[in-house]
C-alpha cells in the first residue's frame, strides 16, 4: 500500500507514523489494524471500517470519521479534538482518557462504549446513544446534549459515587437546548 501526503509519504504498509492527506482513507477497511500512535490529523476516514482497530494514542485532531465503524476499537488516550463522528458507530469501543473537545458526535452510536475519564468539552452530541456506556469521570462541560441518551441522567443530574456509569455534568439542563 502507498498513502501519499502533502508533507510526507508512507511507503511501508505498517508505517502509520507519517501523516496522510485528507482524501486517502475514505471508506478504507482497516479492521483489526494496529494504528497505535498514528498521526492521522485531518484525515478523511468517512465510512471507514475501523472495527477492532487499535488507535490508542492516535492523533485524530480534525479527522472526519463521518459514518465510520469503530465498533470494538481502542481509542484510549487518542486525541479527537474537533473530530467529526456524525453517524459513526463506536459500540463497545474504548475511549479511556481520550480527548474529544469540540467534536461533533451527532446521531452516533456509542452504546456500551467505555468513556472513563474522557474529555468531551464543548462537544455537540445531538441524538447520540450512550446506552450502557461507562461514563465514570467523563467531562461534558459546556456540551450540547440535544436528545442524547445518557445513562441515569434523566431524573438525577448529580453523579453518585456508587454508580460507575454516572457522568460529571454540572446542571445538564443549562446546556441542553
């Protein structure tokens, strides 16, 4: 495989240390791929199959993951600042300690995902499903949560230390539009 970039070239199929340009990876199948610490900032991964891929520590800042399948993938410690995850499926994926500040996550499926300690500040989460997700210590400060399913948040916005799925959101009603 050869993925070109405006800045560098990836000549070896397992060398994900180089940057890739925004048009290289639309719809690509990288199921079970080892992409740890990959520099994919600005990459267009729309519709990509990233099921069970290891993207731990990856730089996905400004990446387009619209409609991508991240089911079962590991994105622990990944940086997805300003990433577009609209209509993505990340059921059962792990985002432990990941940073998704200013990301768009509308109409996405994060059912059963592990978002422990994940930063989702100022995200736009419209009609996103978090059913069964682990959200302990997740930070949704200033997030827009229109029609978003958050476990156990409907009747009690205050987190409880005995409920591992609770998310730390001060006064959710102030941000929901």
